[in-house]
């Protein structure tokens, strides 16, 4: 059966760091189930959920990753995933929420608060400056079929108007199918 761990890795970003990480996991008999990797302020960051043989302890995995990553100034954090946390597959629908506009403190806090009140899970978030005073953000959301989407759209529409933001909520299919510009509005998801 094996044991599942959640691993967070940060290091200097150099060519080959991803190869080093995945090679180390392979040498340990690790099977990656989920992974996310990006560069933040020049640092390589990666989160991994992986299953290992029963005899692989956190200490052994951490030591091996640190040894392989010594040339990258790697830092590793590992915690065991409980049985009910491993390989969770959502049956909810996937939506993408995009936000573009004037950067201001509290935008992510307010939007994430709205989503939390409606019991909507944020599966991933990516935000970055577009210029010195503007930003772009994409949230991947897991939304239950029982959620009142119109209520969410109305709240986001008010917030976007008050804060000069362009906000779009799209189904997963529409998000990947469309070639929409960054300034699409909430109402595009209702187009058919």
C-alpha cells in the first residue's frame, strides 16, 4: 500500500533542479500523485503529494532530497498525509476566476472571503504584477453544483465595480477553449 507524504521544496532556481527533485523521488520509490511547481521572486517552489514504500520515513526522504539539492540551497518540509487526505478526488465542478486591474491591499483577502462564505474551495491561485500598479490573478475553484452561482457573480460584480477591477468567472471548458482578453467580465460565463 505505501505511505503518502506532502512535500514542500524551495531552492535557488537553476537549470536541472526539477530533474534533481524528480530523480531523487524516483530513487526513493516515490510515486507523485499531485505536483505544482513555479518560480516566485527567482526561487524555485514545488509542492508534491507522493506515495512511498512503507519503509521510507520522513527523515530518509528529507535527507535524500537535501543531499540531491545541496547545490541549489534546497529547503524541504514534509508531513504525512492521513488516509482520508491522500488521493482525494473532487466531484465538484471546476471554474476559473480571473482578476485584472489596479493593485490594492486586500483584494485577495476580500475575494477569498466571499468564496469561503459560499463554501467554495480554492484549488490553486496564481497572482503577479502586470505593471508597477496593476496585477493579474487566476484562481482555480471547486464549486458544488448546489452553489448559487448568480449570488457569487452579483457579489463579485459589485466588488469589481467598486475597485475598478475586471473579473471573469468561467467554466473549465470555457477557460481553456476561449482566447478571451484579460478584461473579460463576469457575465461571459453566462453566454450560453
